[in-house]
C-alpha cells in the first residue's frame, strides 16, 4: 500500500517545497543534456499540460469575476504587450546603428513582447498568493499576442525576422480551449473540494513538468559555460537584470491596482514566454539569441524562490500602529 502511495507523497513533497524544487529541476536539466533531444518533441504537450494545471490550481470563480470587469486586466495586458515593447522599440532606435545587431534586437523582442509563461499562475500560487488575476491576465495576453507580436517583430528586427500571426493565433487558441476543456473535465470528475485540497500535489506536478521543460531548454547551456564561461555568466546576469527591471517598473506603475494583483502583474512581466516566440519563428534563431533564451530560464525558474519572502511582505495588509508604540520606555 505504501508503494502505491509513494508517488503521491513525492509529488506532494515537491509541491510543499516547489520554489526550491524548481532550482533543483533547473540544475538537473543542465546536468542531463543528452535527454533534451528526447524531450524536445513533447514541448507543445508540456506547455498544454502546464496551462491545464494552471486552470486546475486556480479557482475559476474569481477569474471569471476579473474577466467580467475587464478594465484592469486589459490595461495590464496593454502594458505588457504594447507599452513595454513600444518603449523598448524606441530605445533600440535611439541607440547607435552599429550597436544594435539583429541578435540583440531579437533578444529585446523576446524580453518584452511575449505573453507570460504558461506556468505564471502556478508560480504565483507557489508564492502563497491569489493567482486568479495572473490567470485572467494570461488568458487575455494570449488572445492579444497574435496581434501585437508580429508588429513588434517587424519594428524591432527591421523585417529580418517575421512571425506567422495566423499560425501563432491557432496555436494559442488550441492551448487555451483544449486546456480549459480538459481542466473542466478533471474538475467535474474529481470535484472542487478535492482539487482545492490537492493544491500541493498540483504544484508538485508543475515542478515535474517544468523539469521536463528544462531538459529541452537547457540544451547546450553546460557546453556554453565550459567554452565561454565569462560570456555565459554575463548573459545569465543580464537575464536577471531584464526581469527585475520589468518587475520593478511594473510595481511602481501599478501600485494602486491592489497589492496582490500588482505583484501578479509584475511577476508576469518579468517571466515572459520566450519559448512561444521562438516557436513563432519556426525555431530558427541566431545562436546568441538561443543562448539568451536558454539562460533566460534561470530567472523564470528562480523568481518564485527569490520573490516569495518579498511577496509576502509586499502583499500583507497594513497593520494598525500601536497607540503606545511611540511612547518612550520608562
């Protein structure tokens, strides 16, 4: 009987320590580069299952409430997909011409023009926050991305890289509709109460799926560190810098949105689905851009652990000051 329960126990343990387990899964992904070729054909399925778990992990009632009062979600989506990439485009055009190579322009595009990663609502839940706004934001940004991404791909790369908007729209629609239907079916079969009680197990399954994703995304990273350690370390540091810049600016701009929702938006802004954009280019991107995409998984996987203490303090309700707190001690 214990052997039958062992997988559930392991998954639940992973869920209880999900932010830390993500670090381990990333390190293991780098440590088994030979498995990447086996996992890569299943990347689409992994993305689909991650979105399904997001729909399962988050109570649909507050998500629907956000979508019925869509102005905050729409403003947040336009911030992510329109204003931030527009600012980046203007910055690229202000820089000296020789400084902006096609590789760099495409990297900037990946940083700020993609929707949130599919697991963003799951990451938010791992930090102990309400992920309903994050899931509503993910849904709306996925619907808008086929309209915005091709435009900014054209503007940022001067037409050298183009995205098939129709193919991207069909892919995103398939992910959304299919995962929503599967999640609703599972919820109907298992029941709402058991889903809520099994939140840690869902987080554990998220970790396992993200480990499989890391196996494919980390292809070539270990070799890159061995061949060019300074370049690889510099790019890794820059991926963290880019993530934290977007997180910090978003928190400042949307501080009045509500602490939990503002934090969900900020985290989503710093955790972009670069893999989706790479797929939109047909997987054909320059070597330096691929290295950025691979190393860009580091902040995505590590942010839940790094931000969890700050998230709890930032989103905690303000405590009334003790009336006697300022009274000098006798």
